[in-house]
């Protein structure tokens, strides 16, 4: 029989790290992923309860798996290509012929 050490503040996960990985995730998703009740997760986030280290590890693993899947699908390479492309010039529509800006623009085009 194995003996588990009790969870204390000394072997707990840091609150800042947990909040970093849980940032932007809906509460229902966190509850389902960590298999804990909403009250438990809220008490972790408020600092009232000790955060188990496995909770941060699960959230970190989720991010690593997401990045690995994106690499395998080739999405990372496509995003890098898009970033390296030169931006397309903005095409401004010409003003209507009855506006006075049209005459000014026409003079500039001819000159």
C-alpha cells in the first residue's frame, strides 16, 4: 500500500501558474477537464484552498497537446507564411464624379 503525502502549502502549485493556464477557459470546461466541482475551482482561484500540482500539470499538458496537433496539421507553418507575406496595398475607392474630391484627385492623377 502506498502512502500519499498530505497536500500542504509547501507542496502545492503556485496560484499564478494555475491562473496563467486557466486564463480564458470557461468554468464548465475547467470543471470537466479537471473533474472537480465549480466551487472547488473557484476556491483554488481565490486562494482559499490549496491547488494540487496535478491540476496545473493537466492544464499545461492540454496546451502542449494543442501545439503538437497544430504542428502535425501544418497550421503553424501556414501561420508563419502568412506573417512573412508582404501586406497587400489598400485599394481606396474613387469618389463619385459629382463630388469635389473627384476633381482634385483627377488633377493629381493627370499631373
